[in-house]
C-alpha cells in the first residue's frame, strides 16, 4: 500500500514486525526476549508494542500473577522492570533503591476471540499505557531506572505465561491454548493503521500495518487486512510520534487485495 500524506516520524529504528502466527498449549507459551536490532537507534526510554492475542479460556481463572508483557532494560532484573499481568500493572526500579508502582485492574478482553493488545512506554515523561481492542486499560506512572541510563528498553516476555506458583506448588493453565499473531514493535507511537470506520473515535477494529518507507510526503506500507478481511470500505489513519491522529479517516481505493492508495 502506498499512502501519500505529509507526516513525520521520530526515531530511526525500523519497526520489528512478525506476521507469522504462534500457537502454544500448556507449559511455556510466551515469546521470550524478541531481539531488537542492535545496529539501530537504542530504545532508551520509548517502546511501542502491538499484537493480537487469542486465549481459549480466561487468563483470570487461576490465582497466579501471569504476564502478558514484560519490558526491562537490564536482563538480570536489577533495573527497570515493567510487568503487565491479568490482574495488575507493575513498574519496579530495583537499583539503586527499590521502588514499586502498582495499578490493579483485570484483563477485559474476550475469550475465544482475537484481541488487539497494545502497550507504550514513554518513560521520558514517566508514562506507561496499555490498550485492549482500542480501549485504554492502564495509564500508569513509570520511570526508567537511573542506574542503567545507557541500557535500552526491550521486550522480555510477550504473550501469556502459563506458569505461576502458589506455596511452591506448580500452577498453570495446562488446558489453555494461547495464540499470538501480527507482532509489531517500534520506538515511537508513529504508525499507519487502517479501519472499517470513517472516524478514529469509533474505530475499535483496527490493524497496524508494517512500514516499508516513511518519508515527509509519502508512506509505503504492506497491506494487511487481518480482522478487516470482510470490510467493503477501508480508511487510513496516520498516528504521529506524539500520538496525535487524524480524526476523520482517509478512504482508501484498493485494487485487488494488497494495493491501495
């Protein structure tokens, strides 16, 4: 898809995108430490992640605090450690002094269906936010650990951890099937999304597109209809680095299944 629109995008990191589905059943069911491109600009205090998650049963039926997402800067757990679980959000700074910020809130997705999950770390302004199916679920105060200023943020866990322990006894969603798809990771909120809604406010069903090129007057992205496969009309939205987006969608004229302007 080629989309001509004046827009700017901060940062030089090329978004990491995986269009391959991942299925897991019982035991370890999450993607551990997807690697960032060390040759690109480090993600010191900003990180945007979008992915689709489909659980076969509620992630809240067991008692353990299991993770959808972990973001950190020091792999041994001594720096910034942000955890999004089915029961709360936690931001922990383990050095030089231990600090915890916790916000309690349940998951809120739909069992047996694909749920769009998003997270944004804007630790330069002390903020961490999450969304499920277009609705904000957490708006959370969080800062980067001052002990590791030169270590970039990265994704340590993504998906849903079926493990968990209670009084030393293994617990786990052994009969639960977790599915992941269309994982998108970047160091900016800037992105292209499409929807079947002509307005952003009503656009709860959206797909983020893999970016090919982003220039001041032209953006080229790979068409991905996903959950919008049956839509007869599609509208494009350009999200800026600061999160601002056009309120009214730009209607796309598509030729075939992959070429739209």
